[in-house]
């Protein structure tokens, strides 16, 4: 049992590079399977604290939202979405510029 704990700790400490989490990426029943998405209301970035900075995470979210002519706005951080190698999920809303200007930020 201690070996398993140490192995999990080692995997979590090493962590990979940050990436955009795509929940249904391998779901063949998904409407976007092999087609990609045409709109995005939010983006989740999975990362390990040791391998990145908040600035990099924000830039990744901004670039992804910008692909859909939207602006990234930080919503939350959670430990319930991403795998153990990159355990932290930063979730951003992708807002239309008009929503942002009107103050309709959720």
C-alpha cells in the first residue's frame, strides 16, 4: 500500500505540460467526434502546479476562446476534472465581447 502511495505521489509531482481538457475527445457517439467544435462557452486547462505559471494558463485560455471570437474570464479552479498527472483544472468562461462590456460576467 505504501508503494502505491509513493507511486501516485511521484506521478503527481512529475506532472505533464498544461493542456486543454476535452471531455468527449474519444467518445465516438459525440457530435463533435473527429469534426472538432464550432463554438465554445468555456475552456478547462489541466495542469500541474510545478510545470507552469498562472500567466501561461491564462494565455492558453485566452488563445482558445479567441479562436471563437470570445474573451476568457476565469470561473473556478477544481481538482475533480483532470487526471492525476495534471490534477488541477482551471475553468474559464468564453464570453462574447458584448457580454463582457455589459458586465454580464457569470
